[in-house]
């Protein structure tokens, strides 16, 4: 089981921070969010975000309280420092109310991150730390080397600054000093810190309370401003800011400081835009336009950052839904979507939903409805992937469970495909950059014609997948093999655990008529050989017997064994001396392992995947402890000890497993819920 990455977001209930939390949860992170009061109704919106129930924990913390921050950051590998007081208008004591809280808060967060050995910190600063620089060349766009002049911020008259930027000068000073300190701290304390400076941020609000930047747009729309403020010169969408913050965190090459602004908007253009959207909007007085400098965001764009068009409609629709604006504007919103048809259509084409702000990776899973594959699909969907799933019949009721998975409505597409039909596989894999080949026939008994019923289907299916992946230029293919391609090796030293260099002997498999073992061994070898000869990145992973709760409604072979044991249908437990059942793995841990080898750039070659081996008497004892009525025949005297499996290669990627007791408990609870076992059991 791979631990999900745990991160902390300060001021989680705020305008920008709420969107960052939303994106992090969507991408599968576990999020610690700091708020002043987790039970406050104004933070209720966080608790209803997708995946919040499982992956969001709110902490009561204050930026001025170092210990409370340490508690929230404990266990986190990354921190997003977003919380910051934003004063609107003059304050009675600027040093105490603005400057000291911002600077002390940042210092406390950085100290806590150092103490907790956080790997990377993203500090959300502000364009206020960039633009108050009278010495910057007038004809040169401001970039990351431009800093607001601290002395100039102190000298600026409030009336002049209010006219130009709306906020008070102490805020500009505080943001400049705190950001500068953060980057200096990074150099002296060996802490990886990135700062990002967004401009005026508009967009739909997740929170219920009006934030300062949204208040500006609301005031303009309500005709509460006599003069158009120059601050609307630099504008960015809150969702684009959140995407930029995640890019800066996730991209290994990201470093230093980033300016984040989408548009440089002239006041007249802004008024015209509003008039085009809302014909009843009465424009305010527009002062003589001064030429202001542009902002250069090329550094951020090189990380892959893009922005959406400035339509303003999303913001105002949101204000209407929250009752901030009168509903009589709704008619004008409809006119806006008609008048801006071309712009909206372009937007819809590029972004079908707000979730597509996060770049999605498209992958394919073969045999998606199966026991193991279903869990892989579930995990992929939870991490934001778009999944193509191959099944023999998408409308078959036995695949209905896939359509009920979280995010399946938006991000799962089922394809009718057969492993023996190359063209159908190409159709399913088209557009994917990754493939998980899980589908494989597992014979229930002795085959009348092993070549036609077992060997040929497995070999041909794998070959078709390999050729389709090469044809479509897939970046990485993970082939789910089996431990059966490892353990049938009579020449392996008896006292040496089997590792990735151990292969089942194909001739021995033929002589002993273990046809499935032969097919899996031969097909896995062929996949790795194909990888070397055809420049296709192929990883194989060999699981032992998988147990655990079933997502699907039909019974799979490994679950059937455990159910037969529990029902007393075996006079004795299967011999554990060389039995597959001695080597077990939880299906959820295996799904995590599969994603791990797919996502880790350093992963290569072959991996064994099994939990610690279990002796027959230990297995019986665990079942008896969980279910006292369970009865089993005594162990056969003199039963020999089977060989161990060495899974250190997989563990070095960060893979861990859950206890066997948890697997058995969850399995039987699932069988009871599905009425496979009687309730009295």
C-alpha cells in the first residue's frame, strides 16, 4: 500500500486556498488545512469537496502560534502557505495589524517546515511585492527580478496608493519583506521554497463570505465605485492561480520566484467588457489612462501554465447564486453567453469542466471489470486520470460497478475490445500515454486443449497489446503477470528467497502440465524482450494470490478459494508447502504497487509483489481469532516449509502492505454484505 502524499495548506478556507485544497484533493493528496476554527460555518464548504471525507483534515491553527502550525504540518511532505491578512482601507495601527502578522506568520511557517523536514514549500505572495518599483525601466515588463521598493512603500501617501491600488501601503511593504525573507531563508536553511506572486484574482468563490478581490468586482457591478480602479489592470482567474501553485509544487525543475498574471486590461476595455456582458451596467468615471508596465510571466508558462479567457461570467454567475448580486442580472448573463458565443465555445472545447484545469493523463486498463483491474481503475480515477477500460461488453451488468466509481461519470470510458482482436485494442488505447495490461484468462480446471484454451489466448493477447502500444506511441506499459511465472523453478536454491531473477522453468511446466504457469512465464518473458528490441518502456509485476473486498459482483478465482475454506468445503486446507495460498497480497496493496511502478520514473524491468508469507497454522489461527466458529482440520505432520519471496525491489520504490488480519476481515465483511456467506457466520 503506497502512502498518499500528505500536504498542508494554511488558511484553507480562503478564496485562493479553497481552490488549492479542491485541486489537491482531486489529485489524490491527503490535505491538512489550517483554519482558526474548523467548526466555523464559514469553513463548511471545505468539508463537502470531492474526497474531503477521506482525505481532508482541518486543524485549528494560528499563524502567530508556532506550535499549532507544527501540529498541522506534522507528517506532511509539502506545505502551501496561503494565509495572509488582506486589509481593505486604512488601519489604526499598521505595524501591529498588518506588517507584524504577515512577517511573523511567514517566519513561523518556515520554521515549522524546517523542523518537520518538509520537502518543498510554496509561499503565495502577491503582485504587491513586485509592482511598487519606481526605478524599474518604464519600457521593460516587470519580471521575477523586480521587487517593490520597501522605502518607497513606506513613503507612499495613502490617498495616492488607494487611488492607484486600493489597498494600503503597509500591505505592500509586508508582502515584499515576508517574501524576500522566505527566499533568503531557503538559501540559508537548505529548505526548498518557491514563491508565487498572483495579481488581482477573480473567479467563482467556493467559500460563502466575500473576499477582498471579489468585493472589488461586486462593488463595480453594483455601481458602488465612482471611478474605475487601476488595480484591474492586472487580472488572473483563481482557478488558474491554483493550477500555477500546483505546477510550482509538482514540477521538479521549479525554483525561486514566479509572477502569476493572465491579463493586462485597460480600464476602458474592462468597462466595455462589462457593458458587453451586462447592457444595464452603467459605466463609472474613467480617469485619464496612464501607461503602466506589463508583467512578464514567461517563467511560469515554461512550466506548462496556461490561462482561460477573461469572460467574467463565471464570477458573476457565482455571485448571483450566492445572493451577492440581484437576480435581475440573470437575463444579462444569458445575453452574455450568446454575445460571447465564440469565446464560450472555445472555452468549452478546451475545458469541459473546472476539473480539466488540472492536466489529466489518459490511460487504458485491459479487462477493466475484473477483480484486480477494478481496483486499479478505482485508484486511477481517484488520482485524476482519464481511464479507458476494455471489457467484452460495456453494457453487461457485471461491469455496472465500474460506472458507480467516484469520478467515473466524467473520466471513465468503457470500450468493447477483445485481446485476440488487435484493431479493437488499438481503438481503446488510442490517445493514451499509459497502459495497464491486466486482462488474462485464468483456467478454473484442467483444459481439454491447453494450447488452444490457455497458452494461445495469453500469448496472442499480450502480443496484440505490445504491438498496439508501439503503434500508438504509449510512454509506459505495465503488464500484470503472476507469481506463477516465478515459483516453478526446481533448480533454485532451497535456502534462497526467490527474487526477480528467478523464472519458472518452461520445460518443467510443460512436463508437469502446468499450462497456465507456462503461458504466464512465456508471455512475460516475451513482453520484456519486446521492450528491449522495440524501444517500448515495459514493466512487469508478478503478484501472489490476491484477496480483499470485491468491487465486482461476480466471483473471481482467488476469492472463491477463501470462500470455500470459510464454508468448510475443503476437508483439509490446501497444502501450504508449495501452495500459492501461502503467498498472499491484498488486492488494494497490489493496485497501489501497479500505480507506483507506473508513476515512478526510476521503475524498470520486473517486480515481485507479495506480502510476507504465511504458514498454514498461522493462517488457521488468524481465521479462528477473527471467526471463533471457523473449524479446520489439523496441520499435516511434517509439512515442509516453502520458499520465501523477496520483494525488496518493489519496497525500495516506497511500497508497503497492510496486515493480513485487515485483509481477511475486509474480505469476509464484503462476502457477508454480498450474501456470499450466511449472516450467522
